[in-house]
């Protein structure tokens, strides 16, 4: 068995159709007219250099004004988003504070009940336990609603309730 050796393809073969001579018309050939491009002369300048400088300055000022307006709008939008975020966080903190306050009130009442049970065991019948517990809860809530403020004369403190009235009994 003999093997043929492959040869390189040299692109020497043409796959185009063979050219056949065309019949020549004896008619008169029209001369080919080439388009001639005329160079256009630019028109003389319509604006003076001063007018161009003035137009540049005016366009620059308008661009700056529009940029400042866009910046102010962007800042206002950002401030609005920040304030909404702060308001939302304050609301969440208020809710957490309310929950913590209720928890502390319950723990204080429970502590007071434990102390009453230890110190005054003869008061601990069934009817009085509920009454004492409700009184302690009420007292804790009232104390939580009050705050101490310094008197203007510096001689003591005034107890101020959330309702806005002052009591100088202390």
C-alpha cells in the first residue's frame, strides 16, 4: 500500500468563469463626464470675537446656575431621606424604651412584693396580695412618670409630672 503525500494548496487555480469576448457595439460612445467639485469658500464670520466671548460667558453662567440648582435638589432629597431614617430610628428607640420601662416596672413591683412577703408575712392573705400588688404597680408607674428638677433658688428640687404642673412639697 502506497501513501500519497499531501501537497500544499497554492491558490493557483481560478474558479472564475472563463472570460468571453463581448460583441463590440459600433455605436458612438458617449464621453464620460467627471464631476468636478468646486471648493466652497467659507462665508465670512458673522460674529465678532467680543460677541463670541460674551456668548461663552453667558453659557458658562447658565451651566453653573443649572449645576447649582441640581446640587441643591440633590442635597434636599438626601436630607429628606436622612430625616426619615432618623424619625424611623427614633420611633424604634421609643418603642424599645417603652418595653424596657414596662419590664423595669414589673421587676420593681416584684421586688417590692418579695420584700413585703419577707418583712410582713401576716399581710399576705389572698385578698391583700392582689391589692398590695396592684398598689405597688400603680406607685411604680406614677414614680416613673415623675422627674426631679432643680428649683430656681437652688434650695431643693421640684417634682414635675408629665402633665406639666409643679409641686414644691418636697
